[in-house]
């Protein structure tokens, strides 16, 4: 999985296993009592629930549900051993991670798509000699077709490290450009407010094969780490009407040491589907991925509007640590 808070403007890069959390025991449930979104694997009710995504190199992600169809648990196994999980509980609605980190102030729109996420955190490490507190806010918007169009991030932080105090604000945005129902480009920009900038551009090509219910394809949205967990169950809207064939990524980083540029490519092929048109498998960068379903799911009910989750937020790493790893995080987490 890729869901984690890794200094919010980086937008959850890397694996869920790097989710970190405060040890605060406060129970902040907020004002909402939502039942949670109940939708199919594409952001529309297909009558099927995605139960697993398996890679031929040994990793499987499992999706478990309550009797009413709400998502209950997302877990990851590698070589037969569980190493990560996300759990959802209801009344009040809470999302908890393996390391006791709670996502904070999660909201959904009438269609059950994720629209808001906020964090507040405080973390320290006596051995490393640093401490940091901060807050961040993330908003997601969609077009009339149910496609994700933009994610905006704002936040601030302050702390001490290496005998020095630091503080600042940051902004970030990711835009999704759609042409004739297909995601044509993703562009992300992060400004750390001290001359450090990071931009990424992803450009896609597509085959003529139709993605019948516009399911999310593993590897498409590498700009947001949580897509690999939340997009397959429909929380991030509808995806492209055709299956992708390739993507080219350009990353540019600028700081006081100068500018660096990186380029990656990825590819998809050999898509297969069930008799109902649900995605059953494909090749991604040379590996085979397989999807399985529970086709006895009840008729889905859309999530209640303005759903709210307010619990302990998972704690980001310090600004210094995140900056040190920023240049390598993408490569380390690639498959």
C-alpha cells in the first residue's frame, strides 16, 4: 500500500508501512456520524465489490467489507505475511492505520468521493534531537463527470533540529487534465516557501480497449500515494474510459543547490476482464496484476453528504528528514 503521511505536501508518497502516529489517546470523534461511502470499484455502483489485487511478485492487497457493503479493512500481504493494514469503523466513522494513526477530518461528497482531509501533529525524537508541530489541509475537487480534477494542499510547521529553530508554510497542487474521458496529464507543484520547488508532469497514452466502468488501474496516479488504496474502491471518482498503454513522467527539483531533473516511463498491456466487464488482470511494467471480486454485494447506497472524521492524525516526519529523503522517495517506492 501507499497510504501514509510523509510530510503532507509530498502527498502520501511511499508505503502504508511508513505511516507514523502520535501516541495520543484522545478520542476526537468530531460532529459526524457517517455510515461511510458504499460504492463500486469505479466510483459508480457496479454491483460488485473489489476483494483483492495481487501482483505476481508476491504482494496482495485485500479489501474487506461489512454486511451493509461499507469498506471495513484494507490490508497488504507480501509472501503470505500481513505487513500493513487500514481499518474503518463506523458510528462514528474512523480510519485507523496499523501503527495507531488516525486520519483526521475526512469528508466525502454526495457521490461518495473524498473531498477533504486535514491534519494536526506534534512529534519529537530525543535521540535525533528534533521536534516539530504543524497542521495541514487538503481539498479534492471533481468535474461533472466524476473525474478528479485538482488536489490543493496548504499548511504550516515549526520546530527545532540540529540546535536550530525552523518554521514555515507550504502550498501544493495537483491538477488532472481530462480529454474525451481519458486522463491526459497530471501536473503537480509543491512550494516549500524557502526557494525549494518540486514539479512533476505525467503524460499518458491509451489503447483502444474500453475500461467499461472506468476502474482505477494500479500505477496510474503516482502523484498521490493514497490512490493505490482508495481509488480502487471508488473513493477518488471515475477514471479513464480506455485502458492506459504508457506514461512518461518528468520531475524537476529546485533548491539552493541548483536544479535536478529525472525522467521515468511505465507501461501497461494485456488487459483482461470478467464477463461483466470488470477488470480481471493486466501487465504493469513487466509484472502481472490480478483483480478479484465479490459479486454478491448489496445495492450500494451513496455516502451521506458532508461526512466528517475527526480523530488523531498520523504524524509526519520532520521537515529536515522529509527534505533529505524527498529526492529519493519516489525511486525507493517504485515497483
